[in-house]
C-alpha cells in the first residue's frame, strides 16, 4: 500500500478500462452498482486508496502515473483504429478514428505538465 504521506493523485493501472468506468456503465445499464474497492493498483506500481486516483489529466500529479496513462491511451487509440478496419466491425472506420482521436488528445494532456 502506498505510504500515508504520499501527496500524489494517481491513475488506476487500468486507466482506460478502469473499475469505476465499468461500475458506472453497469449502474447506467442495469441499475446495479457494486462497491468501489478501497485500494487500487496504480500506473506507478503503488496500491493506494481509490479516493487518491483520478482518470482526469488535470487531477493526476504522480509523474509515473501520468506517463502510464499517456501510454495506455495511445495504445488504446491504436486498438480502436484497428477494430474500425476489421470486416464486419460494429464500429465504422470514421467512428474508430474519432474515438482514437479522443484518446490521443487525452494522451497529450497526460504528457503535458498541467493536464489542461
């Protein structure tokens, strides 16, 4: 577990497919929601209280987590674009490019110091 004196805000190790996002989707779709975990693994390798994480670039202050999130969003953007080119894909190539662009923008925001 991360030290109690760690002042940083981190990202979940699965920043693109985080547990909170899955929980929100389940709640919106089925009206059910499980409890959030009290501690989560982070992009920098620590385990910290969930409350000390954020998927938002403007909130994350841990440099290693910012780099991890940047890399994850770039990788996911590439995956999305590939899916858009597959025959029979439910996602058109234009939709895939648009979604990939959003993730590349997020990656850029994580690479800048301010997140803005």
